[in-house]
């Protein structure tokens, strides 16, 4: 069952998943889009309870993510797994710290730092020492600034057109994301790849792909 | 099920009953927010656009009392309700009353301006981050079979009933309540018999703000607060006030339940987004067939 935000991002993700899930052997029992912002997820929880899917795939922003996951918890609904795609709360340390029970065993396919990288580890310690959580906003913004700095240096200029040209031809790889060498096509980094994380205890572990894995996946969700 | 070419999904009775019950609890939240709004409209004839911002501000007060001093959101009511009253009183006396010169169009713009200032101040000082209160009884509650109702939802329902009763008693049994009603009915007449109309205006605005502060305490265990939080409920609260009848507390309560249940059933059958249209349909029907609302008085 898919539960996306009814906006450009959520609708696009839901369409993409419908297209990809069925050929991969999944039956999509229903898609339940919801408005953003949303103040109540009890109807969706009731529908999930009635349809009893093995897997719930939410895709929404942080605030809706928190309310959705807490509603499922309050309604005692526990599918075999919740696997969010670019989920707002599912791999956020803030949500884990605030609602550790609701966060347990959540999986999320999302952008994430290379857990083997020493630079990422050092940056995380620095962010946490400053009282911040090491969230996407921190490591993706940091990476974007480093990417821009590399482009400015290679352009040897602060002219907008020259920086854009340097970005478009970038093969920058000195970062801590699991992307390898940058490859920009039509403004998109086609070398970018997500990882799959799962909340286990007080940590967010990488469970896939194998080369970045820090822990094995826990599936199904323990009773 | 196919109705006029539209595919309407069918659900088991447990889901439908659970949805209707959830509508009662959602309706109690609407009623909580609408109670202050209807008081301010009923007396001052002000459509208070700042109501949502005041709700948001009260939520932040509850959050910081919890995060900084460890005060439970329900206990925080003892501080935020008097604080809300004082804030509302001063706001009306020193800003809205001073600037508006009694002209409705200016009052509308002033409350809108106050809302913009409060929201942007919240954004500046508190950032756009959502902040949640965590309470130990968050997951405890009653299993009704078709749905599980947690204590924060039950307390919000009880709170909306008690606040309605309290306001009704206050308005009918106290001298201040009678003065408020007198000012609402005949401003000049009230002034002639010695009522300080400006003070009563500020008192009414203060009580309306205190109501929204109480609502904030009751909502805090369920909802995270952020600078745009007020919009989630206040636009629907306006519909609740129109449905119940401007200035009617019982109407706000009944209107909240009607809107809550209709919205939940609408969202169940029409989908989470399209289902919201049921609120607009009710609003239009009320304006067409009973513009004074369910419990509103017909002007003579």
C-alpha cells in the first residue's frame, strides 16, 4: 500500500512506484494520497487496518511523516514493514530521538552519507557537538556547497555562466556521499544513488546496498 | 459501488464506524478552536484573522513550558490561559481598538496584520522547525473495537465540552458575562447604563484568546507546532462558527462535531483530498438555507 503526499513530489513518487512495483512482483493493494498539510491520518490508518497490507510505503514531508507514523502507532497498526521512499521523518535522528518507539525498524530509501567516510563521521560529530542533528539538511547542504566551491575553483572565475559550465562538466568525487564521480546530465547528477536505511535501537543503520551496509535488515517487524 | 458514474469505494462497518468516531474527536478540536472565535465575533463583530496565529503562539508557549521547565501540557493550561487572556486584553486595548477606530474594514486588516507579524516573529525566533511535546500517556487509551482512542483525544473531547459549559455559565450567571451580552446586543445602550464598553471589548478578546490558549494545551500532546500551524484549524473553525451560528457556544460545539464527522466520512469515501470538499458544501448550504447558522439568532 502506498501513502503519498498529494503534491507534485508525492504524486510523482506514487506514479513511479506503481510503475515499478508490479513488474517487480509486488501487488499494490491501494494508493492513499493525502493533502499536505494534513491534520488527521485516522482514516488512512483505518483503511490500512482493513486492507492489512504486508508493506506500507509512505512518501511525504517531515510533519506529515511524524503524524502518520504516530497515528499508526496509536491505532496499534503494525504491518510487516514500513518502507518509506524519500520519507520526511523515517530516517531523521530528530524523529528517532523524540519518538523512539514509533521510529523502531522504519526503513527509508533516501539520500544518505557514506557510513564508511571519515569526513562524514567528523562532520557528524561537529554537528552534534553544536547541538544539531546530522540530518539531510546538514550533509546535503554541505555537499552542495563543496560541489559549488569545486566548480568555482575549476572555472577560475565568479562569472555565473562559467560556473554553470564548470558544474555541467564536473566529475567531482571528493565527497562523502555514495555517488562516485559526478556526472551531470540536464542539470541532474545521474551518478547519485540512494541508500536504504533502517532505524535499529538508537541508530539509523544502512541496510542496503551491500557495500555500504552497517547492519542487516530486520524484517518482518518484530511483534 | 457506482453512483452517477463515480466509483465510490465500499468499506466494512468497522472502518466506517471508526471513521465516524474519529470525526467526533476531530470535531472536538474544531470546536475548541472555534469557541474563542465565536465569542470574539459575537461581541466585537470582529472576524479575527489573528486567531490561528494566537493558537500557534499558545502552542509555542505550551511547548517551551514543557521543554524548558518540564511542565505537562495540561498543567501548562494554568499558565497559558491567564497569559492568553492578558495578551488578548492588551492586544485589543492597545493595538486593535486603538488603530481600528471602530471601522470593520480596518479591524479586518489590523487582525490580518497582527497575524502576519506574529507568524513572521515566530519564524524569526523559533525557525520553521516542527516541535513536538512528548508525554508518557501518549499511547494509553481505550480500545473501542473499531478504533483505538488515546487519552489525549479523550481529554480534548472532554475539554471542548467543559469549556463550552464554562463559557455558557460565565455568560449567563456572572455580571461580566451579562455585560458582555449587553454590549453585544446594544453597544450604546450598554454605555448609557454605565458599562465600560472599551473594557468589555478587551475582556471579550482576552477570553477568546484564553480559549485558544486552552485549546493549545489540549492539542499539544498530538500535534507538532510550527509557524504555520494555525492555518490547519482556523480556516475550518470559521466554517464551524458560521454553521453553529455567530456568537453561539453550543453552536460552535455542535458545528464542530457536524463538520468533523462529515469531513472524515467525506475523506473516507471521496479520498483524503477531494473529501475536504464536504466542508465547503456544508458552508454553501448553510449560507443558502440558514444564514444565521444552526443556533444563531435571527435579527429582528
